[in-house]
C-alpha cells in the first residue's frame, strides 16, 4: 500500500478459517509506504482455527510528518508470531502499534512491535494487552532502536497481562537500543488482577472449550 502525501486511509482485514484435519500455515506479508503528511491505519482481526500456524510479516516506512498505526486483534490459531514494524524515516514522523491478544488452551500468542527511529523529533507508542486462560501462553516481544540522527525522539511501551489461572503464562521480552542520542524512552510491564470487590463470573473463563 502506497499512500500519497497528505492522504489518509484505513485498511481493515479479517482472517478466519475452518478446522481442517491437518495443520495449516498462514504466512502473510504487508508493506506500507507512508509519504509526507499521510495518515495510515491498518487494522487486523484474526480468529484462525486452532491448528493454523500464523506467521506474519508487517512493515511500514513513514516519511516526514506522516503517521502509521497498526491495530491487531489476535484470538485464534495454534501459534501466532506477529511483530509489526515501523521505520520512522522523516522528521516528526509518528508510529503506533496497538495489540490485543487472547491465549486459550493449547494456544501461543507471540506478538509485539519493532520501531526504528531514523529522524529527529519522531515519536512512537506501543500498547499491548493480553488475556491468558486454560493454560494459554501470551508474550510481548518488541524492539525499539533510536539511530544517531534521531535527536529529541520519544517512545513509550506499555504491556499489560491478565492471567486467569495458574496454568497460563505471560512473558515480556523488550529490547531497547539508543545510539548515543538525546531521546526519551519509557517501558512499562504489569500484571492485572481481578478486583475482589467486583462480582465477576469466572465460569466462562475456566471452561476447557
């Protein structure tokens, strides 16, 4: 997808598949070029059957004052590995990755983001949320790199997980690399518990289906 200067587009896709007898592979590649002042949002909701291996490559290059936003919802598949990347090439370019994952029984949701700051005053934001239940495993795996010319750049990463039983697991694997420049980078990872004063019905979450 090539978005011309000053243009705006929101691309939406949905991914699903029936259950087959044999395991299946979904291997997708998406490339976005965001030209000067353009605004792009790419939204994906995937609910593959539980014998699909979902391996995805997504990358974008953002020129001066452009904006790129990846929005991902991951609910199906046996294994998902998806790390949308954004190269902030032009001054004051912006990038954002928003990811929501649910890892159920026999599921691995391995998602995250890769951001490369190449120009001054670029900004990025990564927001990752996951729910793990029935032994599911969800991981955030991300990388932020600030090159030597990207002075006064900013990046914020926020990861939050909710684990609903003692069989499930959540992991965070952040990597931050700044090449001797003045930059502001934040990383936050937390676990969320269910408030005791709220009346939650956990029957749904503890089913084996």
